[in-house]
């Protein structure tokens, strides 16, 4: 499971406050804590920064490069922002988040082919797909179109579109079905989600997120944008990794439990 830390996102009020104030101490603390808690990548989104998305993105990326060894996920709906920052990250693992069937595909896929960066692709056309069949049709088109442009399947990550359970009680199961069917049809393509979306608007969010993490891992999820600092998520990750057969002799699980005592 590839963990992508979600905390460097301008939609989070405390993070936004630190970004706006240029509070490097607080931002570095977010970088350090996420890496310490197992994040392989840091999601960076500065879209709401009033001083400008691009300069803020550059500054946060510079801090992440200096203070961590994590890969960086450039999270923006503006392809110019991603393409402007990408040359600054040579030698570091990068994901670009995101493209759809109708947006940013033509701008970002060639850059991914050239640089080896991963690309998060949302199976959305002119509207949000409402059924598994629609999702899989769009996923098939994304995989086919990316391959035609020379992008290896290993660099493509399909966002399985986790939506809030508070909006529709079937949203969790639909996301899980999307994971399973994507891995069945396209085993070399990665799956990813903004996992915390599942609990939006509900109490006990961390517990819901942790439970859904275990279910998604069992379904075959490859990566998650998640609050890696949440103790309940850390606990469930260790547990689910063992239960999914990804922890030989349960050594990581045993070590985690010993550290908790």
C-alpha cells in the first residue's frame, strides 16, 4: 500500500493558515510528521492560496524537497501549475493529480511519458459516472488513450472516485467494486483514492476512514491519499496489512503492537 499524506492541502483550514502566513515551521512539521508516519508521497495542493497557486506550490515543494525524501504529488486542476513545477523536481518521485477523459489529458500525459511521473486519472467524462458500468467504460477509455500516447500502465493510477457515505449509503460499496473490477481487467494499472472523502459530513471520521481502509486494501487498492497521522489509521494499516497477507510472519504487525505497549 502506497500512503500519500493529505495534510499539505489548502482546503484544510490550519494548513491554509500556515500557507498564507508563510509559516515554514508549521509546514515543515506537517512534512516531517507525515514522513515519520509512513507517507511515501506528500500530496501538495495550494489552489486556495490567495497569494497565488503557483508561487505557493513552488514554495511548499521546495520545503518538501529540503526536509523529506518523500515523493511529491502535484495536486492541481491547472495543468500549467503542474508543468511549471515539474522541472524543479528532477530526481524525486512524482505523481500528477489529475487528468480526466476531457480535462488536462493532452497536456499532462506527454509530460508523464517524458519524465516518468505517475498520473492519477479520474474516470469522469462530461459528467460524474453514476454506475459501475459507466465507471468501467470510462476507465477502459483512459487506459486505452494513455497507452496510445505511450504511457506505460505502471505509471497510470485510476482514481476510484470515493464519494461521501453521507450522500449515498452505497458509495463505499461502489468504490470497492470499482477497485476490484479495475484490478481484474487491468492488473498492471494502479488504483488510488482520496480515502477520507468517505467520511465527509459524518461523526467519528477517523474510525470510518480506518474501517474503509481495511476494506479497500482487501479489495486491492494500491494507494490512498489519507491522514497518515491518525492513530486509528495507523492501527488499522498495521492490522489490515497482516490480514491481507502483505506482512510476512506478521513481523510488522508484531513490531507495531510492541511499540504501542
